[in-house]
C-alpha cells in the first residue's frame, strides 16, 4: 500500500497491505466512513490515524480496506474508481449502467449481471472469450488460511470470493 500512496511511510507495520485490505485484516474499521472512494482525500484521512492501526491483529469485517484499495487504483491509474469498474469490468461484460455508491458494497446490478459475475468467478476470471485476469492471478484470490494474531491460523478468507 505504501507504494501506491507516496505520503504513507515505507516498511511500516501500521500500513496494511492490499491483501490485508481485501481479507478484512487491515486493522481499519467502519464502512464508508469519511466518504470512502468518493472523498478525494480519503487516503489522507486514513493516514492521519495510521500510527494506531494494527494490521493482521484480528479479522474484522470492514469496508474501509476496499475503499482504500479503490483510492490506490485511482492514484496508480489516474482514473476514478467508478470509471475503472465501468471500463474494465462492467462494459466489457455487457452490463448497463451500474450505479456504484462505494467500493466495498452498494453496486446495483441486475439479476442477470450478478449471474454473469457468478459465471466469471466459476470460469476463474474469464467470461466467454474475455479473459480478465490470468488463472494464476485468480488462484491468488481464493481462500487460504490467514495468520491473524487474535485467532491463530483458523480464519480462512479469499479476496472477495467465498
């Protein structure tokens, strides 16, 4: 994460990794607090309290990690997260307009669009002739045991996948 945000301290155990953000072990709490990806300074708000953050100490469901990853995508790509979702996922899959309230939830898909996403998952990241991610990358999204201080090795989580 520190590579995506120039102001974040490098090699600091308070800064969560991308995987920790996706597996709810980032140490962040809350859901869409501070405006999430819609707040142009969201990563700075999180940085202001980063010294008290304790990634990998416990598994706690929180959307803040997804919001922080969305901001990283924006900084790296130079495009807003909603546009990235539209250009690189929704439009290629043939979806209509998918209103996005935030990065962690609140995407409004039709039943058919959800079925297409389910097929995308069943096909290891491809749909029809479209391959969105390599199979080896998709395999990194699958659940694996997490070493979380509070729970030991008992938590098994994937990155947004069951």
